[in-house]
């Protein structure tokens, strides 16, 4: 396999693993905070901004 393709696949795996962790942490937050409190967190605002940017690119 081409070296560049291997690097891209590895970066894709890293991104998917990180996204999985973020999803798990978000679910854990839901056990201790209201949805309103969670949505007010700066980190969640950044996650939502990233999701909007991705959606605007129509990558999915």
C-alpha cells in the first residue's frame, strides 16, 4: 500500500477513536448535568461549531 494512503488511513482511525471518546464523555456528562448546562459549556459549543463546519462541507 502507498505510504501516503497508509498515513491517511491512520489519521482517519485516530479521528474516529477521538470522536468515539467524545461521544462517550458526552453521554457521561448527561448523567450529571442538564441538557441546558451541557449546551452552555465552551467545549460543547466548539464541538457543535465543528459539526456545523463539517456538515457545510457535505463530507457525509
